C-alpha cells in the first residue's frame, strides 16, 4: 500500500491487491471516498490512514462501479452513505469470478442515482454521470477545477479490458470521457494517468479488433502481442500485459469482434 497526495485536500490510495485505487477528499474533518479497494488488508490500511493521519471520518462513498475488487472498504464505514448507479446489482452479479466470500461481505448502497448528480464537497464541484462501458453501472466523476476525472474500469492503463461487455459500448464510454479534455485521469487500477489515456485505450481497442478479425482460429488470437495494439509511443507495463492476455482469452471464448463492428454504419442510418 502507498498513498499519494495530489491536491491539498485529495489523497489517492494504491492498493496491493490488483493495484486497485481509491481516492479521498477531505473537508473540515469529513471525508468523501471514491471506491474502496479490493482486499481487507488494503482497506484497513486506508481506514487507519484516513482516521489517524488525516483525522477525518468517512461520510460518503461514491462507487464508480459495483465490483468486488473495489468494495472491500464498504463495511469499514458503517455510518457512511454509499452512492452508486441504480443498476449496481446487474454489474455485481455479472462478475465472472465472484466468490462466496464476496457475497458474505457484500454491502449494498444506501442511495442510488439514475443519469447525473451534482454536488459540492468543500471547495470542489463534483459531477457524477452514468457512463456505461466495461460495466453497465459505470459512474464517471468529473472534478473540473482540478482538471481531474475518475473513470473506474473504463480503461486499464493505456488499454481497455473487455470483460463481459461489448467493444463498441466500451469505446462509446471512452469517447464520452475523452470529450471532457481532462489532464489527469484516475482509473480503478494502476494510478493517475495523463490526459491521453482515453485516446490510447480507444486506439488499442480498434487495433485489437482489426487483428482479431484477421485471425483464423483461437490459437492465432492467443498469439496477438500487446505491442501490436498499443498507440504509437506507448510502452506496456506489466499490469497492462496481464489484462491484455485476459482480453485474448475472453475474445476467444465469446467470439468478440465477430459481430457488431458495423455499428457506426447502422447508427448513421438512424441518425
């Protein structure tokens, strides 16, 4: 675990488990938490730091999406309001590797929203909006005065993870985020990224799709190298390499990219 302060009132926690990320905004002893890390040990370390070092009590937790690798800390702050998109349970139940332990420690949100929600925390104007992509309940959190946006699992570093979603839906979500033109991006894993990451992830998705459609069988798909798909000038980190490999497995299993790549043409007909 490590913590990184990026503004006078904002700290980012980097978990050891799956490199999950959580962020805390502190104002006059009250804390707003975005996501809640992926393991009990990481979440307990974060709780101790918020309460012992920042001298703050968590009053609200905003979830970018409802998956277990971001939910460990929910049970540590029983007095906090937990806010999620109304379709949170669809995402939770759709997890490919959900365990009985996940279900045993599950904590439901205390409030949900539908499309958009705006509020102020201290000096920060915060906008939440529904932005489905890799998960259907995905919430983007825009903090314009900080030149900062939180995007959950919309991307993984400079690539995107397909999971149980559709590449076209993921790309639409990335395009929505790209149009914000924020200089700092905080995804659900790895840590703070530069403003070009959304564009890089979109390029990765397109190049990956092109290479998959050129393959004759699953063995050929399994041999697609991440370097073939990355945006120019981008060098992969180990976490991206790992999740690129997971993408290849999902693509072969679900025959991703075999249908749906004419979505832009269909959209134009009905525009």
